[in-house]
């Protein structure tokens, strides 16, 4: 195990400094008039005193403890931790994008508005929708926007529809968002093969159905087979169809939610379109809608008359604003750069490769691990630790052991409806050699389960810290150093 790293406070020695600053020439009496006396310190802050090299080494060492997609394979399912091409970062830093302010007059931000307008059109084309809003800043925020649009649509027709039907294979944000939106959830169980149970759906729909929300591919990594029937059943009851397209990475250029009959879709730019995740944001969850829902879109909408881009606020049926200004512009620029560099064929290829890589992993891991679904998967696949249970090995143990092999573990214990789930999403940019390395590590672990189980149960061995008390780490984090 690597040794513990001292804090800056612990290596501090009085009198050391990283920068030699000139003495302050602000007279003391001025300080006192600028800052009220009761807020002034009576003694110096107890800050660490270290030299510049020690300071730099400290933070460089800390930064190396981080694991990201730039440092290694990161097969975290449901989140699409895909590699983000560096050109996206260059483009969003162009002064014309980086140095403008959202309160500037539209005359001086025509380029930015053009980019937003084009992005709406690209995404409308990719999703098969009639219009798109770029305002929502996360997938869940897109869902909230979408459900508000649906609610407004029903209201405008004088209908009271309060129920949202959600399959148990949906992403957790779907029922959460519906609840936040003041709608009632009706959950329906999936069939054993992971598909939607049509009888359950028929029994659930009615005059009170506002919408049916489908995560597709589902959190099981499976493409829903009966979409046409589902669309018919829901539409016949007067409900609308919501498509959770956070994981569009499986279907870009191949199928479009709009063509499947969906009325509203959200797309996560921070998954499919190679913009960074991290720390809960900033993300982008644009929402696409069909014609009937356009009047309700958030304000302002971007208009173009062939000469000039403008912002239109006068939309009486709009649900209002969902975010300040026009969404997370910097993120949208990155996604724009990605779409433009990939082109339509490139996007399709990315999806095909993502699906191929997931199925390659699945087919190779099937020999040692239980795979609960017989079908091919989409961009992510699910295995479980069922075969390892007899040796006392659980999914958590396998994930911890993977750290010793130098891999970020896949998503574990999600989706909830698969016991001891391990959800692997390799993404399209990984080479066969990388996938083979990961598969080999997984197989080694399966072998260790049979022959040397303590290796797994005591893992991780090679990380800075061993197993954490995960509950205490979340509930009682120690984030402050005290002498
Ligand atoms: C990630 C994800 C979401 C939520 O997106 P956030 O940006 O994290 O709010 C919703 N649905 C699915 C299927 C997802 O994978």
C-alpha cells in the first residue's frame, strides 16, 4: 500500500514561503476603515508555511491519485464516461465564445446564437424531433422540463392528467422527476427478458395518464422490442410518450425516438456528445419535442429570419424559464465541436462501435460470470457475481479487486432490479487491447475466487486507502484537518 500523504499543515515550518511578496503598502488605519473592527483578525491565520517546490509536489501528488478517463479505462455503466477529444476544449476557449457575456446585445452575439440555433437543429435531426430547447443543464433537468411541457400540453386542452407510467427498468431520475413535478407514479414490472410487459402497460393506462416514460436502451442495456405497440397503447389513451435519451450513444444515426412515436426526448450532452461530467455539472440536457409541444417551450427561444438571430420572449403559452440565460453555453460549444468533427457517419460509427465493444466484453465475460439476459446488449452490458457467490465473493469485492488491477470499476448494484449487478460500459473509443486487458483482469478475479479468495476479500491492496466504511464516508466525511 502506498504511504499516507502528509497534509501541508504537517510539513509546514515557520518562516518558509512559496512566494516573496513585497510588503503591503496599504496603511493599517486604512485597513481598519475598510474592514469593520469586529471582522479583523487579532492574530495571523494559522496557514501552512512551505516552499514552492514542496507546495507543487504536494498538489501534483494529490492530482495523481485521481482516476479519470485520461488516465485509464473507465467502464462505468449508465454514465457513458467516454473520452472527450481535446479539440472540444480548444474550441470552447476561443475568445469569441469564452469572452462574451449573456447580457450582451444580440447584435454582438450573433455567432453564439447561430451556434445554439444550429445545435438545436442537429439534435432535432439526430432525435427525429421538430424543435429543441438547449436550456436544461442536466438529464434530470431535461426530464423536469419535458414533464412540465407535457403537463402544460394537457392543461391547454382542458384535460386533467396526473399519472406518469414508469417501468421498473427506468433510470431512477424518471420517477424522481415525475414526483418533483407533482405527478403520480405508476410503476410497471418488466418481463423476465427485461422488456416492457404490454399487459401491465394496458392495465395501467387510462384517461388520467399524462405520460409514459421510457429509458431506452433501458438501464438493463437492452433495446425495447415492443416500442410500436407501446406507442400505440399510450397514444390511444391520450397520453404522451417521453423518451429518456440520456444514453443516445447506443443509437445515434441508427434509430430516432421521434420516428418511434415519441413526443418528448431529452439527450445528455455530457454523456453522448463528449462533454465532461464531474462534480454534478455543468452538464446539458437538451429537450426535443414534436410540433404540438412547441408553443410551450421555455423562453427565450432563438429565432432566425434568414438574416439575423434573435431571442423571442413573447410566448404566452411557454412554461417559462428553466434556467438563467440559455443553458450551459460552454458545454454546448464542446458538443457542437464534437458533432461537427464527427459528422453524421462518424456519429453512427461511434454508436456501432460502442455497441460492438459492449457485446465483445459480454461475450468474453460470459464464460466466468453470470449474464442474466440472453440477448445482445446495446452500449452497455450486465453481468453478476452469482457464480462467485459460492466462494463468498460479492460484486463489491470484485469491484474493489479491480482497483488493484488498475481499472476503475464498472457501475455496481445498479440497475436495482438485477441482484449483484455489474454494469459495464466500455464506450467506442477503447481499443481491443484495452478491452482484452480488462477482460483478462476480470477473469483473473474469477479464478482467484476459486483458488485464493482472501486476495479478493481483502482488496484493494495497492491503493492509497483500503476499504472504506462507505456509509460513514458519505454521512460523516472528514474534510477538515485539525492539529
Ligand atoms: C444519467 C442519466 C440520467 C440523468 O442525467 P443527469 O445529467 O445525471 O441528471 C437520466 N437517465 C438516464 C438513463 C441516465 O443514464
